[in-house]
C-alpha cells in the first residue's frame, strides 16, 4: 500500500501498482477528468505533483505533453501508485462543461508502457 495525499481532500491508502487516475476516482473520490479513457491521448487527467513525483514517465505521456506544450503537469493515467505522493488535481469534471468525466480507464496503463526518464 502507498499513501496518496490530494490537496484539499485528504490522505488515502492505495493498493500498490494502481493507476493514479483510478486511485483519485476510487479511493479519494475526486471527480478527475479522463476523457480519452486513460490512453494518454487527451491530457484531461492532468495533475501537479507537490511531493513524490516519479522519476520515470511513459513514452506516451512524454510525447503527448510535448506535443501540447505542457510543462509542470503529469498525466494521472500514465502513473502507478508505487510510493507515497502528494498531488494537486487541476483537471476536474466540476466546471469543465463536459457531459461526463470520460470512460473508465482500464486497470493497466494503456498503451503498454515504455518507460523513460522524465
């Protein structure tokens, strides 16, 4: 188990290896966006790390963040909960104007991860 602290929401126990996007929704009860269903295509699942940011990122995450010119954020759909972390949720359903948060992401990271240094 690892600890997920979400600014403004509290600290939650999360099973090791669970995708961060799912931990935010399931354990923390956050209305986190994931419009593409957690496939590193849309960047709506963005979070900012306050503490414990992973040193590695998937090639898919790196590519989509670079293509959209995004810095200082990570894609919660491309991160697993393997250590204690603190995040700030910056992309939520409330106030987004969307019809829903998006289809539920699969349990495993999609596309299959190729890990790179961030």
